[in-house]
């Protein structure tokens, strides 16, 4: 009861902040009762109200209110920016530009946190440590420093007490979501508890800087030998759960076109590199930087890209990447049957839904967008509208695809600022075509089938061993299999003359594997 009262008071405080910015549309969207909304609006009349900009869109007002509410709600707004299925495309787009900036905490506290985490005096760790940070966000801030070896580094330090503050707010949000679902069952379709749980997992990862360091290291391995996209090196000896030390980088924010031109850097070439890097992360590697706003992507003096801040990363398994390839290829070729088949084959749309109606819905989405001039085509907007329509066909939310769609939206925005006449997808078309041929062409399908067969053959001995163990275990406990059952397990007919059905299937599979290898290698 005490905890519920405490949560209610905190929720009331959030409601007042939203009311001050005329942003209660966020509560209205989740279907709060009229009584709660009336009480929240009364709070707007209290001193300290903000006169909202009459020209501001609802999403912009929500972003301002969440920024005012503090670190947890800044991160919540950024997380909701990936959920156009929950809030609508317009609000989600506005939340994508929510700035994660807070006043810095004192350098003395940063020094103390580093010493406590790494177990050494600051002077033993760094020859120089700048007390004034170069960036301060909701979870951490960044200081420049120099190691005793003379290496210039950037040191990221978590805010003091940030874990406790987030835990308190997350507990309140979880309580509010559960209360909402109980009081208004109709809101369960929006999955408020799942939304909060997903957000909590994202925050948990961001508040362990070792995980961010590991993500950066993995991304660096993926781009080894590719000078066009650089990931700062990690100083593991000066990195812990609350401290991350990495190579200092210098560069121009990628969206500052005039500065790039003044530095003698071709913005079109920068866009080509950005398109290639994004494509390789998503399709080649299935591991992508999911927070690539201009503050996290820079252009080095040599014209190559440098990324920072690896707290939010996305992953796509091979099957999902093939699904994306099939879907995008279907849209680009106006083959809406292929788009529909990709969704049904992956199980994203339930089998009891009409494939023909879904194909028709895909056509209604694709034709208006793909019929525009090339430089105006937005794949991110295409995906956003597709995800909204799929709700009609009971397609379950796919968080990894929503995160990708929002990342695409940011990437496309950067591309338009660099050159509004170029389209990043057209620039990466050769990569897309090569990848699709390699992964979606006939040879790729045969190769996957061959790999599946080989994998099955490799598992066969273990399978037979496990069957034998199971039969023996049953016998040890006094259970006996009927002779007919044994014959069926062995695949023999009643006359004992038929070979094992299972063995026959494996022989057929083996022959298919040989055929597949022959087709792929061109050798008998």
C-alpha cells in the first residue's frame, strides 16, 4: 500500500509536468479514464505552468515535457520514438529528436567515481584529467584525459546515483502499466507492461559500460580493414561497469554540411560511405548502431566516418535479414505477392489471415511511396506504414524491426541534410543487389538446404544414441516396448523386409546434399 501511494504521487508529478506543457495527449493516447485526465488538467492551472507554443505539434510538446521530467523520461521518450505502432508515426518522429542533455555534475564527483570503480588514484590512471566535461547526458558524461603514455582518451562516467534514480522511476512505470491494464483491459492491446519491461532492459544495458565497450569492440571487428568507418579503440585497463575509456576522436558532426565543405570534404562522398556502412551493419553483419544521430557520428579530417556511443545496438538474425531482403526486393519490384509471402513464411502474420488481402494492403502502402521521385523515396516511412497496417492482420510487434525502422529514419534524415537530391538507398544499390543475389538467389537457397542436410546428418548419431539410451532407461524401470512399436521405430514393415523409413529419408537427404554440392561447385 505504501509503495502504491509513493508510485501514485510520482505519477501525479509526471502528469503535472505533461499538463504544464499541454502534453496530456500522451496519457489520452493510452486511454486513461476521464476522471484522471480531468485531475491532471487541473494541475495545469497551478503556478509554474508553461505557455505552450500554439504551433507546436503534440509530439514536440511531449518531448519538451519529458525533457523537463528528468533522465528516466528522456530515455523513455527516446525509446518510445521507435514505437510508431503505439504512438503513431507523427509523435514517434518528434520524439526521435528528443535531446539527451542535462547539466553536468562536478568533476570532483567524476574523479571519485573513477577511483572507486578502477581502484586506483586518478593520478595513477591519467597524466591529465579535465574536470569540465565535453558532453553531459541523462546517464553519463564524458571527460577528456591523457594517459601516462601520452595517449589522448575520452572517459565516460555514469552519473552518481543514476541506478537508484532509474530503478525508482522504472518501478513506478511498471506499477502504472499494471494498474492501467487491470483498470482498462482495452489497453492491453498496447502492451504497456511489455513496453516498460523492454525499456527497463535497454536501460540496464546502458548502465553497464562494460557492455557498451563490448559492443564497440564487436563493431570494430566487423569493420576491420574498412577505413571508411572507424570505431574508437577501447582502453580495457581503464574500463569498468561505471567507467568507459576509449580513444579520443576528432571530427565534424556528419550533418554540418557547410563545415564539411569548408574543410575540403565532399558531402556526397560522406553520404556514400554512410550508406555503405549502414547497409553493411544491417545486412552483412546483422549488428547495427541504433542511435546514429548526428551527435554520435562524425567525419574525421580524412573524410572517413567515426562513430561513438554504443549503448543502444540492434541485432538481426540471418532469417530476419533474409526476410527484410525479400520484402524490400518485393516492394522495389512491385511484387506484392512476394512481400506478403515473406511475412507469412516468417510467421509474422498468422496463417489464418488472408494472404490476398494482406498483399492488397501492401500494394496500398507501396504504390504511393515508391511512385515518388527517387530522391524522395523513404524506406523508413515505407516500413513505418507497413508496421501500422500489419496490426489489422494481427502481426505481433517485432521490436528489432521497429528499432531498425527508427534508425533508418534518422539515417535518411542525415542523408537529406548532406544532399537532398541523393538517396542513400540508391547509393547502396550495388551492395543491395550483390547481397540479395548472394543470399536470396537460387544458389543461396541450395546452399542453405545443403547446410541443413549436413547439420541433420551431423546430429543423426547423437539422435540414435539418445533413442537407444531412452529405450534402455525404460527397460531398467520395468517398461518394455511392444515388438510392433520397436519395428515402427526402426521403420520396418510387418514382414521385416522394408528398410528403415528414417534411414531411407537420411539416404535421400544425403543424395540431395551431393546434388547441392555438385550444383554449387560445378564438379561431379
